[in-house]
C-alpha cells in the first residue's frame, strides 16, 4: 500500500470549500480596509538575505528560510563560517520588512501619507504545532508618513470595523507605549543595557504570572534592587487591573514619574477610537524590537491569545532610505480568525449544478451553461452518478444551492426543473 503523500510539515493544502471560506474572509477584510482609504500592494516572496537579516525582524530572523546562491562549489561549503555565507536570498518572514524596502524603492511615486494593505503568505521555520505553521497568511495595514497619533487612530478604527464586519464582537484593544515601558524600568533602576532582556521576560507575564517574571529575573542575575522594586509594583492591587482609558486611569496603573506627554497621547488615542473597547496594559510588550512608541494588540474574550497586533516603527524605513520616515502598522492574525468566522453565504452567488446523462450532447450542455452564466449564476456540469447522495453533499459544501437534471429535449434554461439542495 502506497504511503500518503502529504505537504511539507507545517504547510497545508486547502480543499475547495476551505479555500472559498478563506477567500470570503479575505474579501471582507480587504473591503473594509479599502473603505478606510488603504491601497493594496504586492511585493516579491523573496528579499535579499542581507535585508532579511539586518536586525529589523527580531527573533523572526532566526526562523527565516534562506535560498542558496547559484553555482556553489564544494570549496564554498567547506570555507563558509556561517550558513548565511551561502545564501543571497530568503523567503520573507513577515510583510513589514518588504514594505520598508518597497517604500524606499518607490517613495517618489507614492503619496506623502501612504496607507497600504498587504494580504499575502509568509514563511518561518517554526516548530509545527496546533495553530502554528511554517507558511501562513498575514493581513497588514500600515500608514507611512504620518507622525501624529492620527495614524494609530486610523489603524485601530479600521481594525475594529473589520472585526465587526467579520462578526467577531466583544473584542478588546490593549494599548501601551514602549517609551512608558522603558521609563518604568528606568524608574525601578534597571540599567539601560539590560532593559531589552528585562522586557523579553516581562513579555511572558500572561504565561508565568508576576511570580514567574520575578523568579526569572533573579535567576538571570538582574539588579536585585530593581527586581525588588518591580516585585513590589506587581503586588499593588491596582497594577494588574488593566484599566479603561483616561489619563487618571493610566497614571494609576503606572509608577510615579511616567512621561506626562506620552500618557496624554495614549489617552487621546483611546478616546478617539470609535466602536472599540480600549484598555491600557502597562505590561504589553510586543516582542519586535523595532517598535519605537505606541504598541497594541486585539483580543477576543473567548480566546487565550491575541488576534492581531502592531505598533509604531519610526526608525525602520530610515535604515534603507537614510532619512527617518514615521510609520505605524497593524497585522491581523488571519489564520487565527479564519476558523472563527462564520460568514453567511450570499444567496445571489449560489450556484447551480447541471446533472446530465451520456446521451445529452456537449453542445446542449454548453448552451445551457452559457445561458445560466449570462444570468449571473455559477454553473458546474456533473455527470449523473449511481449514488446521488455523496454528490449532493459535495455540491452543498461547495456553495451550490440548486441542481437540475438535463434531458435530451432541454433547449433553454426554462425547460429545466430546478431542485433546491437545501430541501434535501
């Protein structure tokens, strides 16, 4: 017996019904983003290896797939000191790094404030497990060229509207600012050179709790006085409440001495985002080191993980352009939401299957098919099977709503007797 032929680990095939559902969800996302003034672009699936490993992608750089240079010799392999010495290209691990390169390439052709959509696959050499794949789709919106908080407000409002259009209600936006995080660590007494590592540990707060964070920092040999100050801060009753927005609520959740201007800006963003429940989370970190200020995530009350996130990354494009350009973005976790969404099929798009016997001519079938297509219907030709039940189940799963048996004498669609598949 032949062994099953499966796709590569961490990658998936999609049957027609699954592909159709994914495309319907993508269509809703694209439609809402477009209504908010964003334009879609497309970039190559590969970028130069040096760009993918320029320190912009954080830990994702370690998961990048490299493409070997052409014409490598045995000597090249023998003398290479690092695997990257043998590559010149790599598959993109996110859509942000390609976007920054795209903007640097086409800046003269783009508007002063560029609102952009990207919906495309990315690749990471993850350890495959439930909900984590080596190839998956990301849906990003970014605003480049807007330095003020209007960019964050537009991104968050468009995201809230998108989730509403998908029927995912009750979501919460959690917002923080990297400047407040760094300022908090400075107040507690953590040395500047240790703060990024401390943030990596604090990012585990949801998984290990305050005790776990403090224990790990002590194991790592962090400054004892600073760790004690953080531990005492965790123990305050109001510290982990994640209050609603407002300057007073934000200050209550922070240690004394937090930056007044940053607090005021965050409160303003919270007030301006219409239709969404916004919370301030003083320990929201977002793992990507390229974020420079505002960071955010969206969560659903029934799920233990976020459904998307993003932030401001003002210094990233300047790495390619030589001139700093303000930028902020939000990425929806498409693979996480596609199975949650149950969009009602549009009845007007329902298809009809023409079931025929071998004595019906091809000319008759194609004439009837053309007439139905011209009327706006989706049409599939199906040879009459011995067992009708499996065929009806397949057609229903594929979105077809009617079936008609074609006889020799059928001259027009009016001669067909339509049967509603939903009636059984």
